[in-house]
């Protein structure tokens, strides 16, 4: 079931109403049932893998919490299952020149990593093992997070299922604002930009300015697509009384690549920090070891995204960015975040970081390394003025009207991110704190733009493939 589907627009209000009507002791059972219904709509054949991961990690967590190292078998089995389903078919085709037909269960990377947090938190005694199997199953299958995160920590989310949540109008209004903004990002911006990027990247005849436009468009497409999902997920949870970790915080206003990763897919980057980078030694064992740990983390991050050399190279690029940025900062004795830099210097750093991130997205988007370099070649070798003179620039899968429409939406996104950055708040707080005429004008504009985008509502979210 997609967030941007008619089924979900019926499903979620029903779940909410029943959730607040039921006695507290039965609510987790409703959410568990809802989670499995939601997941079965997305991928009915993958339910067995969800159950298998849940059983393995629940048993392993209880063993580890009680000091039994045999519980690490749960960690090995759950990661092994993910690795087999995600990478063995690719390796088989690579070395055996054949294919194994394995359908990757939707969302398995997200709910596996969420389950692993439970195992490791139990081992570290940072959370108690959950004795109630059904309540733990809800933690793994919580419907707002199961397909694409945010990746919640066991020590934070599990205890919230024991709390009694009454309906709160302020919380519900903030949650609806987050959902509204998420739908705006996905349906109005991302789904339109995908028409442009799919056409240009898929055509060998286009070069020059259209390719440049598509490269920048993909940066905003993937941001709006994934952030849109995260905002809808956190909004859904907030309406019901649950707090999920923030996953995005104006990432394209980052002043360095290190700063970017403190703002982009925060739940995953913090997961790698706490469960991989720090256990490897972090920055406690000297500069060389620190940078080696950084490279390991980003290579693993690339592998996590998929069984393709392009993802590995994308992770390698970000590792190189981080190491280079760290070396330069040490050389010139400057803080990588540079939050207090002067206005022009900060703008230049934001622009430079955005260009580095945008360049790396070419490899993330391309089906192969050779295709990525072909796209870059078409960007450097193609004509530029011709695309304007012959009108090609205004018919890249969008047409003039849609192109103007998405440009206006992007302007609204940029202004909103700048205001959120200035006020250090999220979009729900930004909308609820402004005066009512401005607030209702914003609601009207956003809702109208979403309604004009309903014909694009069936497009899947990009991160569901991971």
C-alpha cells in the first residue's frame, strides 16, 4: 500500500478512529494488524520474510539481554537473510553468467536494520528485551516506518507502545501539516521531475543543457521523494501520539559533505555512526584510523543501498569527500560545519557542497558505471543554446505548463527550507506559528497544487526499492 494511494487515504483514517476508540490494552493489536495489512498490500509474498526476521531477532534479543552470546546467531541470521536476498543473485550473475530469480522483499533493508537495533541495544543493556512477542512484532512492522523508514531505535519506539495516547488536537494539526508537506514534495515536485529525468537519462540523443537540467532535477527529485515519504510517515505517527526520529533537515543547505550527512537520511547516518563507526574505533585511534573508518562506513552505506557497483562507487565518492574535507579542515584549522561563516562564504560553501552531492547522484541514478560516465560525457559534449532555440528545453516530458508549475513548487520548497533553517524548526512548526492569513494561504496553495497532481499519485517512492 502506497502512502499516495486511494487505499491509504481510506486505511489511515479508519485506523486512527479505531485506535482512539479502543481501550489502551488492545491498541497495539490493532496497530500490529494494520501493519501487516499495509505491508501485504505492498508485497503479499514478502510477509513470510517479515515474520521470519521478527522471530529470529525477538529470540536473539531475549538471549542477548540475558547474557547469552548465542543470541548473536539472530544477528547473523537476519543480516545473512538480507545479504542473500539482496546480493547473492547479483554475485551469481556476475561470476556465473547466469541468473537466480529472487524477488527482493519490499522494505527489507529498513525493517532488518530496525530489528538489528533491538539486538544490539539488548546486548548493550540500553533497552530491556521485549517479552511480549506481538508487541515486538509491532515494533518491526509499524506501518508508518516499515517500507522506507525512518529507522527507529528499539529503546525509543518500543516503550511508546506502552504509553496511553489520548487524541490531541495540537499534535494532530502538526501531524497533518507534516503529511501535507510530504504529499506536496512527492506528488507535486518529485513525480513531475521523474518524467523529466526518466526521459533525458533514458535518451541517448539528448545532450548538453537538457542533461544538465536532468542532473540537477534528479537531486531535487530524490530529495523530495524520500523526504516526502519521511514527512508522511512521521506525520501519521504523530497524529496517533508516536514520535519518530526526524529524517531530513534542509540537507541542501549543508555547508560541507559532513554537514550534509547530519541532515540527510538522519536515521540511517546516525545508525552507521552508533553501530558501525564508533565500534570500529571512531576518531579515538588516530587520524589514519579515523579516515579508514569513515571509508568503511560509506562503502557499507553504498552496499546497503543495493547490489550494484554504482552504489559502491557512490559510497566511495562520499567517503573521499569526507576524508578530503577533514584533511582540508585540519590543514586550514577550520570547522567543517562553518555555521558561523560570513554570508558570502557560507553561500559559496553551500553551493560547492550541493554541486558535489549532485555529481554523486549521477552514479546513484545510473544503472552502471559506464552509463554514468556516458551521461557525464553527454553533459560536456552536447549543445546548449540549441536546446533553447528549438524548444527542446520546454518539452522534456513535462511541457511548458508543467515546467512552470514545478519551478513554482521548487521555489516554494527553497523558501520553506530557508525559513526552517533560519528559525531552526520543522515545517509543521513553521506553518502553525505564522499568522492565520498567511497559514491558510499556504494551506490553500499546497492543497491546490496537490489536487492538480492527482494524476501522478500512483508513482512508487524511490526508496521502496531498497
